[in-house]
C-alpha cells in the first residue's frame, strides 16, 4: 500500500488518536544542529516523537562520504523500531522548514520498503495556523521491530554518475542557484555542480506560506525539466542528500514516479578532486524550462 506523499493538517487531526499512526517531528537547523530537538521539546504535535537528521537518519562522516551520509539499512531499521514504527504503521513526518527535513525521513522509509508514509503539507506552522493543539516535552512510542525491504533501485552512487561517457542520467540539483552556479559555496570543499546537472531549487516547490504548490503546477514544472528523459533516469542531488528528497517528494506528488537519489550529493562529489565539476548554468533541452509558466 502506497500512500499519497502529502497529508493536510485537517486529515492528520482526524487520526491524531489512532495508535497505528506514527507522527515524527524532523525539525532541524543545519547551522545549529541542536536547535531542532530543542524546538520539538518546546512545542510539537501531540503524540509526535523526534528524529534527528544527524543522529538518527545519517551515518558517521569520514570526510569522503558527504555531510549527511545515508545510514545503513539495518541502522535505519533500529531507529525506526525505536520510534515505534513497524509494517502496520502509517507514518506522518513534519518539520518547520517546508518539508526540507521531513522529506528525508519520507524517502528513507520508502527506501526500506515502507510506503505508508506522508509529509505534513505546510509542516508545524500550518498545523498551528489551523488552530490545532500542541504539546511540550518529549514523547515515546512503544518500540517495535521494523523489518526492512531495501529498494536498491531508488539509490544512485557516485561511480554510476562518474562513468566515462555517462550521458543517460538526468541530474537535478536542488540547491540554491548561486551555489549551483558556483558563485558561492558556504559548506562544501568546492563550488559548482556536477557536469550536466540542471538547477531545480527545492524551495520553488513551495508557495509563499511554505506549503507545496499544486500537483498540476509541479507536474508542469518537472515535465519541462525532464524534457525527453523518462523519470527512471532522473537523479536528484543537493548538498548532502536532504533537500534532494524534497524534489523526489514533489515529483511523486505530481504523479511522476521512479526518480532516484544520489545521497552523497555535492558534499561527497566535491570531496574527490579527481571528479569533474562545472560552473555557471547548464542549458535545458530545447523547449524545456525549470520555471513554471
């Protein structure tokens, strides 16, 4: 059973007391890694448990595997078991950043074969704006035994991108345009992007209030970005494999399935000086544009 990738605050409220529903707060702040859990403890959706991007959803960094390397499947399974998630759970992830971090949990669960997962559209701000209840302090669910069924085809590794003459993949770079072009690089070892990648800024998936734009507009946007490429050869990446998941979530919401994740992303790619990089903008296929008409 595969759920729609987004859920409204109203729909979540209707299931707030359902023990099968597992709510996970994924609030995080890259510049202040401890802030996310602090905000969760101050105020969160009743019943929500907390998942930390670095502690729970990432592996240990070794200087070559990126800033938020994907945790091993068994390590993720241990985390999901601790959070009270099993095969029967309907999981709802949210954050305070337009789904930037919740989408990593969404993708991680699907990668482990659990498709009953959605992201709260608009996140905690939309929940509060609707006047729905909040609670302070930490919460726990009864531990379970999560059994992973790894979907290896959802993931692409650097060596698959770096093959000589590789021109079959459609690389989508989710970072801000100035980082994609190489005008600036505040986080990683080198500026620029993977040659051939086009810029699809993740924040352009959202409206002014931080909710996703309509599925119709998203489909229009991503069909133009893909051009002649089928979704199965589309690969999303960002700085560290986090907001790239936002692109995959948006595509799924638009009915475009099959795109994959390069989890190591630019932070892994740029750690190896032998890998090529490009600066400036990359042309889209004729008749294509990443902008919404």
